[in-house]
């Protein structure tokens, strides 16, 4: 029964997720993302560089902390849609 409840909850959550309505590139400093619930976010190039899920951006030190090099003066050159929901920046 727990599995059914968890699955139903995850389906409901996915159905209630806000939909992306606007993705605007303001090169080279940030991207602007807006959702149908009115949420508006300006994501800086440095923020995207640090929190990117890309494998090549995740270098771990001996202590386990994430080390990101080249994040200070990073810029965004372009953005391309990938698949149904991804974006390469």
C-alpha cells in the first residue's frame, strides 16, 4: 500500500509542477527563467557554473568538497534546447 501511495503522490507532484513559460538568455551574464505560477528567476553564469549537473564540473577534493575552477569571470555564449526539457548553456 505504501508503494501505491508513494507512486500516486509522485504522479500528483509531477502534474502540479510549474511549467516553463520563458527562457531568455541575457549574454554573457545571466539567463532569465519564468514559470506559469509567476515565479521569475535570474540565474547568473557563475551560479550555473557552480551548480551545473555536468560531470566535468564536479571535481572533488580529498575532503569531499566540490572544487570549481574558472567560475569567477565565466560568461554565457549561447543556449540550445535539448530534448523535451534540457538546455545546453
